[in-house]
C-alpha cells in the first residue's frame, strides 16, 4: 500500500512539473507579442510612439520662436539639428573674418545670396551664374559662331570672291597711311589672340581635351589665359586709336541707305555707290567696334582687376563675365564677315591694308564717291607727304635718255 502511494505521488509531481514547464514556455513565447501590442504611456524611450515617420512632427517645432532659435538653442531641443547655422550661411550676410575688408571684402560670406539671372533658376548666385554659362552661353554661343562660319563658307562657295571687272590703270591711290595700317594691324592681331584664346578656354574641353589629354590641355589653357589677360589692355588701347582714326570717314551718309537696300551688290551683281567706307563697314565700325567693342573692353578690364577703386565682388564678377561673353560672341560673329571680305572675299582688299595703295579701277568700282572726291581734289590721292616728296625728288634727278 505504501508502495502504491509513493508511485502516485511521483506521478503527481511529474504532472505538476510538466504543467509548470508548459506555462513557462508559453510566457516566454507570448511576452514579446504582448510587449509589442502594449503601448506604454511613458517609458525608457522618451515617449516615442509607433507611428509613420512622415506624419510625426517633433514637439519642438511647436514652441514659440522656434524659427528664430540660434544653433545653440536648437541643439537643446533637437540635438544634431544645425538648421540655424546653415540658414545663416545661406543668408549672404557676412560673418566674422580676420582678413582685412579692403583686401577680401567677401571673406566672411561663404555662400552668396539667392538671385535669378536671365536664363537661370532662383538659386544661389554662384549656381545661377553656372547655369547661365553652361546652359546658355556655351551651347548657344558656340552654335551662333558655327552658324556664322558655315554661312560665310557657303556664301564663298556660291559667289566666290568679289572681283574687279575693269582693267587696272597702273595709277595708285593711297587708301591707308602707315599710321592707319599700324593701328589696324595692332588691333587686329590683339583681337585674333583674344578670340583664339577665348575659344579654347570656353570650348576647348569639348574638342581638344579628349585627344590632347588633361596635362597638355591644362598647360595650354593656362598659357592662353595669361596671354588673354595681358593682351586685353593692348586691344583696349588700340581700339580707341582705331576709333579716333577712322571716325571721320564712317559718318553716315544718305547714299548709305541705298547701299543697304541693295545689299551692297553682294547678292546681285550691280553697282552700289559708297564713300571711303561702305554702309556695311560703317555698321561694323559703330555697332561692332564702338558699341560692342567698348562693352567688351570695359567688362574685360573689370575681370582683369586693373581699374582701381571698384568693388570686385563675386556677384559683380559674375555679371561682368556674362556681359563679356555675350558681347564677345556677337562681336566675333560680326568680325568674321569683316575678316572674310578683307581677305579672300574681295580681290584687292587685303593688299590695300598691307601696302596702303589700291588701283584707280578698284577705287572707282568699290568706292566711287570716295574716288570722285579724289578726282575733284577734295581728298588727296597721296596723303603720306614723305613718300610723295621722295617720288617727286626721284623724278627730278632721274636722267633722261641719251644723257651722260
């Protein structure tokens, strides 16, 4: 009997142990799920509740004066939030800098103010300038230069050079004096150097860098940039000399309107009267050389920092660069036509600027009003006095035939 009692007790204890083990296992398995479902009102995580992060607004932004908080005040309510500091950096207001203001007026400004240049978005001034340069000046400026070059090439293939129809007389007229030619060639040489260096700096990375490589291209652009900066003042001075030298003969006359209406005889073979310079040359003089040339010179000298007393800030430099780029492209397009007619586009034009003299037939066919003034005595056929005197003295001492 005692044996059966002890066996029953053993079975009872085993069943109780199994029940306790099952209850413990259930508690362990169900506890995480219950903890996830239960949302405590407050706990060790600072009251963070389960919610969509895009719909949660920190309580700190509801405080009065939240938007005007300093960076130190914001760090107390939202650690790691540096919005006040970056808002001040983007404001364009200068901060503290130990550099003297006379040498570095923008040393305390890290990021420029928001602006909107023509053709840019409303963004920081540096980014707006970059958008204007890369999205407008480079692609459209390059396309305009290419269109002008192709148009001149097609015109030359279709029409060829403008020739003199009559036979040369052998009698020469001085079209340009030595001083006029010197002023022209100095200005023309400076312009070619500036144009070629500017084209390489603006467009060279598209058609030179791929095959030249960054090492050679970098040295080349540095050299051209340095030459561009030093030749710019030479172009400015020579441009003023050219304008003063040729202004008198570029005054607009009534017959210039006829020249424009008939296209200067370039499209159809017909005689069109003109003075020493025709209407096309006068438009080039006043529009291309005077207006665009002076805009190019003023903006270029500003970019060179050669004018004392001006505020060379980043914003002013960006505006000067955009003005310089637009005026240079337009001036280059106009001068392409001038260079074409002065070289291969018209027979005798290059020789006139090289030697200073043209034949009477050339003057009568291309500049008949100027030729008539010479024949009537209003304009001297020989303006260089020393050369004329040498010719007269040479004729006086030349021995006659049969003399010893």
